[in-house]
C-alpha cells in the first residue's frame, strides 16, 4: 500500500502545530503594535510641545532684542556711527539673551558691526570697514567674568565679507518691517543660523539694518536636554531632510554640531523624504510612520514647526515598546509547544518511519551529485510514490550530468549546469572582458628552481583563483604560469569590465600580501592585461573533448596587452573598450596608442591604477603624464619631455615616463615623417 507524501505531512504535523502558533502570534503582535503606536504618540506630543515652546521663546527673545535696540536708535540715544555706544549696547544685549548668538548691524556705506558669542565663556566685537583701501575685519575678544567682561585682545585681518552681499541686509534695506531669514555666511566663516532682521529708520532716514542672529547649534544644545524614551532622539530638519539641529550638548558658536554621533538621523531623513514623495500627505500636518533601516524598526513622528520649512522628527526604536511583548510571546509559545509535543510525538514517529529514512537515502544520492560522483548514484524504492519518483529523477539527472564530465575545470561545469548549457559544440557572440596574467621573468625562474617551482605556482594560482572567483570571474585555463579568465559568460554580467578591473587589482594585492618571492628573495611580480569586446563564447572542441572558452580578436588583444606591460614597466594594462565600460569607477592613465599586430586601426591603452572612491581624485602625476602625452601627439617633443620629467620627480620609478622620454629624445634628433600619427607599432603578437 502506498500513500502520498502531501497527505502524510499535512495530517501528521502541520495541522496540529502551525494553526495554533500562527493564531497566538497574530493576536499578540497586533496588540503590541497598537500599544507601541499609542506610547510613541504620547512621547512625541510631549517632545513637540517642548520644542514649539523653545522656538517661541527664541522668537520672542529675538524680537525683544531687536525692538530694544531699535528704540535706542529711534530716540537718538544711540547713533549709527557712535562705535563705542553701539559696542556697549550690543554686548549688553548679547549677555542678556542666552539664546542669541549675534547682534549685527550693517550701514549703507558697507560698514558692518556685530557682537558675537564665542561659546559661553567669551564674547567678540567685530567691525568690518575700509582700512587703507581694503576691507578689514577688526576683532576685539572679551572674557566673560561674573557680572562683567574683560578685554583680552584685538586683531586686524583682511576679509572678503561684504554686508551688502547678504540677503538679510539687501532685503531689509527695501523692507518696511523686520522678518526672519536663513543665514549661513558670517565674517568668521560658515555657520547655519536664523536671523531676525529689519531696517532702522531715524527721522524717516534709513540708517542701516539690524539683525538678531541665532545659530542652529543653540537648538542642538536644547535638543540634547530632551529625553525621548530610553534610546530615541529628536531632530529638527528642513525641507528635503536638510539638518537644522541634532542633539549635541557640546554644540555652540565654536563647535559645530556633530552629525557622526547621530545613529538615528538617517531614519529621520528617510521618513522626511518618503513624506515628500507621497503626494497625498500634507506637509503642514503631523504624521506618524514606521521605518525600517539596517535591520531595525523605528517609530517616527513628523511634526511641522512654526518656522517655515522646519519639521520636528522624533525617532524611537520599536524595541523599547515591543521588547517585553516579544519575551511574553516567546514564553506563551513555549507553553503551547509543550502542549502539542504529546500530540506531535506519535505523528513525528510515524513521519520518521515513513518519510525521514527514505529521504536520508535520497539526500545521500544528492550529495554524490553535488560532488559530481555521478557513477555512484543509485535508485531507491520507497512505499511513498513521491519519494520513489524523486529518487528516479535524481538518477536520471545524474545520467544527464555525466555528459558534462568532458568539461574542465569542474567549477565551469557547475556553472554550465546551473545555466542549462548543453555539452555539444557550439557558441554565440557575447560581450565579455578577458584577463591574461603571468609571472615576470618566469622562464628564468623555472629554469633555476626546477621542480621546486611547483609549490610556488600552487600558491600563486591559489591567490589568483581566489580573487577571480570572488569578483564573479570564470577561469578558462592555466598555461604554464599564465592565467586566462573572463567575465560575462556563461552568466551574463553587465559590469563585466568593472569586475575584471576589480579582480586585476585584487590579484596584485593578494600576491603582494601573500609574501611570494622568487629564488633571490624579491617579491613575485605579476603582469596583467585586460580587454573587452564581442567574442565567440561556447563549447569549442570535438565530441570527445570540449572546452568552454572564448575566441576572438578581443581575446588576442588582451593577451598582447599583458605582454606590453614589460615594454612600459607597468603592472596592469587595459584596452580602450574596457576603459569605456568601466568609466569613472576606475582611475587610469592613458599610456599610448598602439598599432597592434593583426589590427588595421590603432588602439588606445591605459594603465589601471585603482578603483575610484568618492571624493578621492586620481594622483596628481596622472594629469602631468597625460599632458605630456598630448604634447607628444602634437609633435611638441621638448614640451612633452618637460611633463614626463615632472612625473619622474613625483614618481621616480615611473616606467612609462622613461619610455616616452627616450622616444621624445629620438624624435628630437630625427623628427618623424609628415604623416606621423603618434601611433607606436607593435611588431610582436
């Protein structure tokens, strides 16, 4: 008697366990989510109220300071050109308003005067004016002591700061009333801030513009005082997620807020961007959302603030709310598991008797297939129809895979098997990148070492194979000390050129780190050539023996590029198609244009230097070499020599520069013919 495996598993195991566990888990999870949302909303409401109160207090402080100083101007107690009185009033107001960073005043003649806080312990009085025909900044620094300030030093220095170029000054000079501005440029540098600025009129004559400035770092200090759960944080962000303020207790006018110490900032910015991408969400309405980043889940609340474009984002890890619920759920699941153990024990015993033992035999046959021990695969009878059919299918599969024993190496066979490529001659034209590599001076080395070369080659091939496989490459063959590999087949790879470049640099690094040396103790040198193009890819050979390989002009050029390294003293040379496909993701320098043996057209060749990293430019000597190459092609051989000599100053062992210097010297002695194309002939293959 035979029964189906589906009936056996369904009736004996799943019905008694999965339904109970799934129902309990769903019930507890829904309850936990509801509780977490409610608690997060409560915390956000408290934080939002505190931040709104602080912003209102800042607004009130700025307006009060502006109004008080404006009244002194209006009543002629303070004159715009009385520097001593102005300094006294500005410093007094700055000390009276803890949150204010600057009291600034700009005059129509371009003079700028301001009192500025330097953290909590010092003040600075700044004046920018014309002095000896140049804009000069005078800085008087004061130490804050109990109930007074003490003068410390005065300093003069040139400046390019012009108050007339500032938006808060230009707009206020034509305005009737003060308003808020975003400010970032100050006489002493760039510090993001907000400014409450407006015109000062005395007897209907505009005297200048007065601004009360609050730097964002003051808001950062306030945010650091807020307790957002146990591990949450509150941020003030602008439109598009721009940072206004983050929690930082040390931030002030001298120390910018530290964004590197804000692990939750990225979550807040993600929530802001998703809100802007949702057309159904109003930017003026508070919103709660759940964000997932780096494997963690977070409750995020976005609350618009009074200042235009500002949003308060509070981020709290859900683990704070759901941790205890998870622990409770696990305890319940343990209890339920104990209840179903008794019921499942009998079904488990039957399942093992009927299912597990036959499956173990089938799994053993799969192990033989995995290791390509295809002649050891056997059929196994079973009382279950599905298992007997599975065993038969595995045996049939092993018989089909046996045909692929013609392929070498075995890793290629595995890839061809996964791609479903049949073991018969044939192929197709595909874009690939081909890499050739060999050891410098191998012929002499092998003669000197004899059979001792074998372990050295083994370690060398280990380094090369490991890096090529790690960068998605396929090793075609080993030819003596040479390695041939390609990318883009059998599996298609749109980044085949870039991956080949990465592999080349990784191979160089791996051989260098491995400490491989020749018989004289010198580090083993490896030369690599890479070229890209359309080639014939497929099974090449006979019915008796096949080789999955690549054939074509691009392959021949790659081999020749590897050999050209010796001529130029380089390590890795790539062709122009590889350079084009890799693009800006690699740093290269153009070496020369070659007339390659067997090709009618010239070929630009490049030395591969490194993988490009964000913000890291190529070495400065690269531009010097390429400038020399341009002069060389323009027949300016003397100028080209100057550039190549400059490269040697920066990089004294630069082989290509020495080659080009020698070539330029010869052309200075015997100029090239009139139709010379700056193409170097390569006579050898």
